């Protein structure tokens, strides 16, 4: 993990402050989190005064991502977008003050800062140039953040993440391919015009491949001054800036504008005619317009005629010869800078393709760790960084762990006086090779530690209990075998039966279960205080629900009632009856995507309400972007200590205690109720059950956060009402989880992600067409079968991204993927 320096003030949110006196060396996320709690800058300045002229040096560049360019969530820039764009570059992300908040009338959206460690730069111009180049290549960074004196407001509640890599920003920028040129995206102001020529070019054809072959205009094409039409009524800028040099960023001096008359009276008259191009601006304005038309339409009749019409707006009129000269210079600049570029695609070719239909990919917002109690936030973030896994995985699984600690021992009185049990069914969806088991191990470690300690401390009592049970059972069997008609034998049997029934065995403590049948689970719960924690890096429990060990048949009853705490009674011929008065189950499960679609989301589980009880996290995969060894170490000691203490407390509790909402928290909960309630009507059909339980999830999370914090503070949770801040934090988490649930219930997100993956592979080749067999060789590890590749290709073809056609190669025709030029000109959807 590369270190860097920030300079902070002692203020937060103070825009007029210029002094940043405290130097902080950043080595990890904790140190960065402490620094960004205050307003800060990325450079050292003379006398610590933030000012461009005072720049000394910097070893980090900061950028802002605010997602204000679009209101479509599928097009927002997220952590996954950033990692795809900077796959092996180290950087940190820090959520900004307005992250996922409404601002300037815009809906909540991801807003965060990005910090790239760099080699130390002591030259301010070089530092600014690096920032400008980065923003030109990755346009979603804040366009106002290029100077050396940029500062960021502090955010004490920021979520901080680290993304590792070996290639620093400057080195990476040098390797990035400049995006292919797409005509309508060229800004004529950013292209240096051709130098003036001594003589007008003679009429000649451009000979440009693929473009309409036309003759350059002669003076016969240009209206003579005396026949020039009066200016058209079209709004024009009062002044026209000279073209900007693409390299230096400086304005080029405009070519001399020949003036006819040029007196103040004529200039004044032109200024009062709507749409007129006055003397002093005619040459620069026509040069700019001509180049724009050439880029848009190519060197053809349409671009020339548009230019001719524009020239009629000059007042006083330019001479026909000069109008022609301006055109010819623009053509030369176009041929040199645009048409001569190897990546240029003629406008006519774009016309052969229809409009591209965007691919909507549901991108949940970054996981709101700042809403967690501090110890949980530090633990989950550090585990995510250490294991190089998606933050959402540890974030949601730890909710299941909290449920396992406090379920059945505490409940929460909701706003309508019903009581919510604290069980949580947490499921993280992730493909193979995503280090799921490693994350699970960190989460369950204190549970196993407490379980082993408890069983070790009570080993003698457990052994004695087993022996007593066997003796009572043997005495009962003996009494049964000797029964006869005498009262004496009947009394012996009655006594043995009563002793057996009254015996309360001491079992070894079992806190966790994994691969177990429903019947075995019920027995475990009977022996362990009617509660159980199911934790696993695989999804076998859901196969068990579908009767994997019974050759089919539904076994989800215990899981439905284990979430709600409803009474269950089991009577089997082959075993003694078992009852659970108020069962409580929590889960922390990792599933592969196919398990979600094939088992969890089937009609039976959805219809019975099982899927509505599950808290989902569906993050993007991280495999392929990780390092062999992580430099970040997990922060787990405080988490382990609090969970161990809380388990000791709850295992010893004989009754269920009730948590209550403070008046402020209750008022907030009443306001929040309408948010998930509205989603029931407006959301997806399959998500109605989930949204119907979303408010209860919010109450449960509030109760769990409150109970955890109280245990860390060594206070009794039932003695202190849940405060409004805890309720608000619970709502933030619940709303993030609602986005993940929507992604699960939408169902087509996997296909859309596969399509975007394929688009990225296609654009990586940078070719107009790619052999389908070559594409298959490069993607078969992803798609597994040619049928899946064909399915995704058909999906992309329907949306205008490509065509699959046969090309004759002299032998057997081969399939080729022909790429829409717009795809090569633009970055693929993120």
C-alpha cells in the first residue's frame, strides 16, 4: 500500500479557509478516514497557504465523482466502473458529504472522491497537466478540479476503501489508448486549424475512402457580396473565441478578418441585426463553423451548402474569394487532423447503423459502512480490503451474525406495537473464486471461539449429563421389560418414566450449523435454546430446503417460522415429538448466481414468502483485479471481543427482553414507513413480498445496531431506548439493501452484465470486425458454451451494437462480428 501526504485544516465545511497546517501521512484506510474528517488539500504550499503560486509539491492527485451528468442509475459511475477503468492502479475512494443525498433538486446518487498516489511532483504545471490529461481520458471526473490549489470539504462519516495496484497513475495514463474518434463528439475548438496557405487550392477531389467524393468549392459556389442575402434570424454568440490548441490549451490568434468599410457605424448596425456575424468576428466564426460541418457530415455537398448559408450572415459581407479560402483551410485541417486519423470513421458509415439501445445494468450504491457502529464499520471494511472482496459481501453477512447474537434474547416493539424478532437471513451472491469462505471465517471466528470455550469449561457437566441420560433411559427400558399386572411393577415403571421425562440434559453448545436437514436442525435448536446460526460459503442449506436428502419434498417450514419466531411442533412416527415455542434462525450465506435463479427464486419459495425474508447483497465480482498478497491487515480484535461478550451475555439469558424506540426514533420510523410501502405498489411483482417486509427489516437493523453498541459500551440494551440517529442509520442500510434486492428480483442483470463484458472484450481489440472464433477462444472461460456466446451476441445485435455476418475467406465462409463504429468511438457502457 503506497503512502502519500495530505494537509488538513482544523475545520470542516469552511469554504473561505486558506490555511492547511497539519501534514498527515496516509498509510491505510484508517489514517485516511481520520484525515478526510477535516477540509484538506493534496499539496504542500508555502506558509501552508492554499494558493496556486504557493505550490511546493504533491504525491497524490484528488478527483471528484458527483454523477450529475445523468439521472439514470444504470449510467452512474460506481466503484466497479472505476476499478474497470483503473484495473491495476492503486487508489482510495472516500464518500463525499452529499453521497446518496438529494442535492440541487437531484435524486440521491453516488458521490465520492478518488485519491491516486503518485511519484512526487515539484512542478505545478506538470501536476496540473497530469490532472488535465486524466480528466480528458476519463471525463466523469469533476471538470473544475485541475488546478494545484484544489481542496475538498471534510466528511467525518465517510466510507473509505482502498483498491490495490502496481501501476501508478502517470505510468498508467501513458498506456491508455486515446478513444477512437467519432465525428459528432469532436469539438472543433480543440483541434488546431491548418496554417494559412499562400494561394487558394484548385478544385480537386478529396479521394477519401468511404466518403462522398465531392469537388471543393470554387468562387462560383460562393455568393458575390452584392447578392448576399440579409442575415437570417438565428441566435449567435456575441463573440466567438479563437480555436483552442489541443496540446497547449492556449487560444490561437484568429486569422486576420478582411473588413470592407470596417467603420463604427457598420459594426454598430451589424450588432443590432439578430444572427449577424459582425466585422472582426467573421473569419474566426466561419472557420469554426466550416470545421464543425466537415466533422459532422464529411467533405460533401451538405457540409459545403451549410457553410455557404452561414457565410451569408456576415455583415458587411466578405469577398467570395476570402470565403472560399476559409473553406479550403478548414478542409485541409479536417483532412489532416480528422480524416487522416487511423481511427476516423466516415459519417456515411454511421448512417448504415441504427441507434444503439442502452443496456440497463442495475448498480446498487456503495455499501453505507458509515451507518454501521464504528467497530462493525472498521471490521467489515478491513476484511473486505484484506480479502480483496466486494465490500457488500462482508457488510451484509455481518448483519446475519448480529442476528445470531441477539435473536430470541431481544425483540423490538415497532410503531404499531407489534414485536419484531431480530433474526436476519443474509445472503451474498457471488460467483466462484471470490474468496467467500475467507470472509465467512472472519465473521464466525468469535462464535466458534465462544462455543469451544463454553464446551471446554462445561465438559465435566456435559459428560455427567450424557451418563445420567443413558442410566435413566436404561432404567426406563428395564422397567418396561419387566412390567406385569402387579401394582409394584407399575409403580416402578411410573417412577422411571417420570424421572426420564423430568430430566433436563446439559448438551454441548452448538451455535453454528451448515449442512443439515430440517429435522436435524429442529433437534439442534431444541438442544440449544431454540436458536441457531447457519453460516456457510456455499448454498447447500437452500438445496436442503428443497429436500435434497429426501429425494424431493419441501422442508422450508422451519426456515419460515425461524425468521418470524412462530411456534412449530414436529411429530414423526420414528422419533419423539419436538416443539419449538419461539424458534430463531439467522443466516450468513454466500451463494453462486445460478443457485439464486434455480433454487431460491423458484415459484414455490417466492410464493411461500421465503425470498421476501432474505437480505441480499449482489456485488460485482472482483476476481481478475486482485493482487497475490494484500498489504492491508484485517481489524478484527474489537469485533471478536464484543461478539464474544455479547454471546456470553445472551446464552445466559433465560427470558426475552424488549427494546423500544425513543419518541424521536418512533417519529422518524413513522415517516420512513411510506418509503418501502410505496415500493410494494410501484416495484416488481416478485419483489412485493420483500418490500412488504422491508419496514420490519429496518426495525430489526435498528435493534441490532443498538444492541451491539450497548454491549460494546457494557450497557443493558433494554434499559436504553433506540435513538433517532440509530434509526436513521438503519434506514440508510435498509435502502441500500433494497437496491440489491431489486437487482436480484429483476432477473436479467446477469445477462446484461455478460453483454457488457463482451462489449469490453470487443472494444479491447479496437478492430472494425473480429472473427467469431477468435472471440470464442478469448471468452470461453467466461461463457462456457458457444450457445451462451451466441445468446449474448444476439442480444447485442438486437440493440445495434454489432452484426454477425459470414465473410468469404477463399474457403469455407467464416462468421465475423462487425462492430458498430459508434462503439469504437465511445467507451462501452459501464
